[in-house]
């Protein structure tokens, strides 16, 4: 099961510092508190795009071991046990603007062959 999270960094925090903090948080905190995560891919959006990103700074694509594991993690964030984890996230991310979406299905469609490559 996969989720996609759109994130906005905290105002006033240098973009590169927030990006590094996000990667470190994912390695350190998610690896410890969510062992049911199989893989997370973080993406930093480009700057100066004329508003195409609608205020989002990046996204995280997370593969969970199961839908139940994701639901258990979401419930865990509502408990006092998650306070330190959430505080670390909140040190670089605007948690009020974070949007997480469950991916129901995906389909990979390859592009056409490049010029000079066999078709």
C-alpha cells in the first residue's frame, strides 16, 4: 500500500536546511517508529516555477507493508507516544498544511523510444 504526502516547510526556515532535516527525520525517526514502512522516496519541488506547485515544497511517496500498518501509524499520531516524533516533524514542516493521500492503484506507462534506439 502506498501513500503520497504533500508538504510545506516552515516559514522562515532555509529551504536546504528543511530538505536536509526532512531526509534525516525520515531515516532516523520513521525507521525507528514505523518499521512497517518498506520504502519512502522524498521529492523536493523546484523553485521559481510561477506558482505551479501551489505552495508545496515537496512530496513523500511511502510504501507501507499493509493498509492496516498505515492505519495503525495514523492512529499512533493521535497518542502521547508520538509527541517527540511530531515535534521533530514540526521543527521543519508546517504540519497543518501537510496532505496525505492513499494511492488506490498505479500504472506505469513507458515513454516512446529515444531517437536512435530500436523501437
